[in-house]
C-alpha cells in the first residue's frame, strides 16, 4: 500500500528538482510541474525585451478563436516528457497536475492583454505637479558670427612682451642661459623689534655690455651699473644704490631700510632693477629680479643669487616733484611752492646730481617770467621748500601755464636735463590738469600734489607751452 505512494512521492521530488534546474532554459518543463508556478493571484510580467510566445499559449489562444469557452486538459497540447523507468508519476499526481495547469492557463488568459508583452515605461523621478517640467533644461547655444569672435579677441593676451615668458618654472641656470643678463646677489632681513625691512644689495656678475645708439652691443665698452629697490605695488618709495663705474662685476655692499609692518611686508613684492648709467644718453634697464616676500622667511632672513630677467620698462623713471599752488583773486597773485623732489635721474656718476628747478610762466604762447630754485649738491632726493609769486590778473588766469623743468647743475658745461611738467592751460597730462582745476575751485587755499616728471619730447608733443621755453 505504501510502496506506490513512496514511488509517487520520490518521483514528485525529482520532478521539482529537475524543474528548478531547467526553469530558465525550458519553459515547457516548468509548465508541466506546479512547483514553480505562481498562484492564481500572481501575474507574470514580461519585460520590454522581445520574446517569443510559448507554443502552449499559442494553442490556447487559437482555441479561443474557435469559440471554446471552457478549457480542458485534452485541449492543451502537452509534450510528454521522456522519463526513466524509475521515475514515473502516478495517475492521481498526473491528473492533479493537469487540472492545476488548466486552471492557471485559464486564469492567465482571462487577465492578459492581446499581446504577451507588457510595455513598461521608464520611471521618471521628479516632483509631482500639475505642469510637467523637464529635469534637465535645454542649453541655449548662441551662434557667433565672425564679428562677434574678433570682438572678443584681446591682442594684449597674445603680445610678444618679454614678461609674457613663464619664468616661474625655470631654474636660475636656465634663465641665465636663455637671457644672458647676469646675476644679482642680495639679502633680506626683517626686524620685529623696530618693524622695518632691511634689504642688502651685495654684488652682481656677468652683466652684459651696454647697448650703443644703433642697437648693437659694444664689445669693448663697460657698463656703469646701479640698482633701484622698491616694494611693489608702491614704486614711489624706492631706493637707489650708487653707480659703479666701468665694470660688469659691480660690488655694491649697500643696505636700505623700509619702515613697514610685518603683515604688510608679507603682501609686498621686492623688485630689484639693475640699470646702466649713461650720461650722454638715456639710462638703460639691464634686467630685474622680483621676489614675493610671502615666499621667504623674513624673520630668519637669507641670501640669494638670482638671474636677471628682461624688463618691459626700457627707460627708468625721471623722478617726482611735489608742488603746491595757491591763487589770491583780490591780489591777483599766483603763488607756487616747490617743496621737494625724489628719485631724480642721476646725472653724475660720482656725485649723484646737483638738481634745481626752473619755473616759467607762459601766457598763451608767450614766455612772461622765469624763476628758479637753488641747487643742492650730490643728491637725487632734494628738499627745497622755496616759494615764488607771479602777477597774474584773474581775467588772464585761464590762459596761463606754468612750466617746471628739473636740471642737474653742471659747472663745466650746460646743465643736464632731468625732467619736465606743464600745469595750466596747456597741461602735459591728466594729473597736471587735475591739479590746476583743483586750484581754480579752491581760491586762497594751497593745493599740494606729486607729479611724475616727463621727457622733453613728450612735453613738446602734447603741450605748446613747452615749445616756448628752453
């Protein structure tokens, strides 16, 4: 009595294991066994991928077209499995399996659409709202015309200036071999007790020979070098070493002090410019060295040999002049105070300069009056504090011009020209025009202002009053 039951139970277990193993490859074997079939409330969802309709579903659908509403086990084409003699199902198990399969096919056919594939749309993640908005907005692209392209082109970014070369990634040996401008030896030290920075200019070596007027280098000539020191971006408070005559290996050994707080010093850049002195021509810049002070230990200090790189400033500055203007309408007097000058162009190799200032009043295009200060020996930073007064009626004030010329006094020959500015009707620049306008708007009040000296050719080009004086 138990032997047929055990045989049926073992055969059932083997069918279940065989179905689990071959379910992913053979859909027909899975249908013959009820072990992995879903319940009546479950629906198998086929993905959006293309799939073939199983033959047993095609047969069932063809039977619906013939008008049969009741499905039986004989109407379902089942492919018999080839089983081994020791694995045979009993008649009761077969009938139960056939009946269960018929019920599931009937339930599936009643719930499925006409096509065996269910189209699943991709899920959209976003905020639910009445109006649908795209998650990624479209990018508006503008079509540029050739005019727009060249309008955005900036030629200054593509200039061939020597400063455009990136020397930050070159060693001193590579810079020296590339430019061949020599090297400069200097040191820095910050004094926390007295809050000042000391810069020591020690020496230079391998400086190039000077450039002659035709642009060729003079092989047998020697330079007359000196060094200008300043803390960028403030170039006004600069220092200057003495001139070393006829040498390409000058030894300076000079110290200069800058009164500056420690935190402010760390924001500055030390600029050392080596200049070649030429009494009969303009002073020529040989090269420069710039050191951001934030990159060095100021308190500990240090010594450096740095290779010189070319400078975009071919000419050195001529210096600055501090003036004060005051007009008295009731007296009809124009008062001029020449207070001081600083960092004037050196005109003498050994003694610096003996500078003085000549003041000339020009009415329209006619020279009216000339006055001058005393000269101070051996300095490029003279203090004058001298006052001058000119008789100028108020109705003639708008046509007046003042020409200030700085000379280096010379006993043996003519005086050496250093620089010039023009203030008044024919001003030599916007700074001079601003000073004159401030004086006109504030009568009886002295107005002071610093002015950068200009060359004679520059003043003659922009101011007719400069052409009327010597």
